C-alpha cells in the first residue's frame, strides 16, 4: 500500500506526543513493507519568516491556496492509495482536503484532540470543562473568551477555520480515527457523522523489558501545566508528606509553564525530585523503575500515552477517572482511578499503590497483558491498515478489492521512539 502522511509538525520547543505518534506510525507501516511518504510543514519554520510572512500566518490558518496547489500536483504525480491527515494547523490548513478531492485520493484523518468542535481543541476554559462551542455552527464563544492563548485575535483564525471548513471535513474524509471511545462519544454528540468515526487507540512500541522489583519512585511524566494536574499532584503530595510519606520519592519529568513553580516547590525536599526534560531513553528507564505512573489530568484527555507506556513496562497507573483514562486503566486491576480534581482521592490512590507491593505487582502484570491486547505495534498496524482499506473501499464504492495488508509479522519490529509526552499547541 502507498500512503501519503500529511502533518504540520508542532514546535520543537516542547515535546509533542502527536509528533511522536506520527513518526511511530510511519515507522510501523514502513517496517511492515508499505510505502509511506510525508507531506509536511514545521511550525519551527515560522521563526525564520520575514515580518510580513509572520503576519500572514493567521490568514493561512483557514485556507492556504499554495498548499492546495502543491499537494494536488504531488498527488497527481505519485498517485498514493490513501492520504492520512494528522495536524493541519497553522501552515497547511484544510486546503489539503481540497487537494485530495482534486486528485481523487481517499482521505483518513486522525483526530488527536477536539479541534473539530472546539477552536483550541481542549474543551477547557479558565481551568474548567467548557463545551460552549460544541454543536454550534459559529464558534463565537471561543472568540469572546479568547480561548486560544488567552487572545481573541489569536482565536479568530481557528474559529473561522472551524466554522468555514466543518462541512469540508465531515464530507471530505472517508474515515476519522478517534484515539479513544470517550473522544468519539463527544464528537458524535456534537453532530459529526458517526459512521465515519472509528476508534483506533494509539499504539506504543514495546520497550523490550518490563519492570523488575517493586519500583523506586512515583513518576509524573508530561507537560508541566495546570491542565495536566500538576498543581493537583503537588497538593496531594503535600498531604501525603504531612502524613509521613509513602517511602518513595515523587519524580516529575517535563517542561512547561509551571516549571518555575515546580522547581521552587521541589527545592530542598528529599521526597520530591524535579528532573526537567528526559530524552526518550531516560523516559523508558524512568517508567520501568516506577512504583506507578501518575496521570492526574484535569482535562478530558483524548488518550494517555504515558499510561500506555507504563502498561508496556508492566507498571500500573494512577489516573484521573474521566476522559480516555477510564478505558485505558482497568480500575482496581491494572491501576487506580481517582476522582478528577480531588487531591485527597489522588493521595489515597498513591498511598494504596505504594503501600501494597503484592497488589502492585499483580496490577503491573495485568497492565502488561492489557498493553499486549490493545496497544502493541501488532494491534496498531492491524487497525491502521483496516482503516485505510475502509477509506479506499468507501471512495470506490466497494467495487475495487482492498490492497493487501502486508506481512503481519513485520508489525512486531521495534520502532524507535521520537519526541516526548505532550501534544498541546
């Protein structure tokens, strides 16, 4: 199968889970014998533009005519079987869908967030869940509140794009990949065509080894931001420390707007270590040495890469009991779910996992089984190619036989991890 992947890469200033997912899927498909080419733009390139070029970027968010022309020419020249669209913000735009229609090539799109129904894609405003724009034709509430980067001016291009291109997305894409059932439910309720929405969880490369022993620390690995539950975790840990601790330290790895606050909070403490950004190898090692991985997100996450990575290493997770986490973590079996936004509930879960090594080991083994059944490269490849086949058959009316899947055994080849956790704009 010949696949063209379309992606606007996020800034390298912060690790992007979305960039990593794209890279790993490309590697997985190539390892299985498929031809995969990439059509991309990089947000890093904006800094090198002239002043006029930078000013023009917001105007290209809803529609970028040169991208349409360039991609149409490439599609007509290369004739891929299917185009897989990921992120189009800010330099590609939904003009890529018009190019695919011009060339008659079927499209699948992975929905990594909620940008189809919420301009910033987060379903959050002022630290709380917000669905004011869900189900509306005009995203005026987002503009009024300045939901993207707390700026009305910055939000306008996203709101305009969402409103003007809604029908183009919903009719121009044969198959949408939702990365969790929780995400799909919200999108269906917003009015998106349910027959085009399929759940395809992200896969995680097998780290090659699992945790041995009880673990040395509790680990938060991700973006240091309010939405990720960092302040909630600090409050829960202070409660634990006031009660005498749990015998292992808390390690926080990552970067973000709360980095200075976390640094000050951790300073001079023996029970907390803030280690900054880890590279991929350090991430794998830190996960494999964990008593548990902590994912206390305040947001309705569409997935949870760090939870899936923990399962791959045979490590249980403590996660917020909402969004995708409720389908990733089997509560009481492969990890624990705490009440979202509740520091006392989070503290209780951390105490339970750290205070019962026998139960922790059982949960770790269950987590590994869960990974093998739902989030391994073999499963990821099968679901990815199945989605491509469906899109191709849908465009051809089912009259043309689907292309071969390729060598399934190749899907188990290890894929090099690229990037870190994260993925916000």
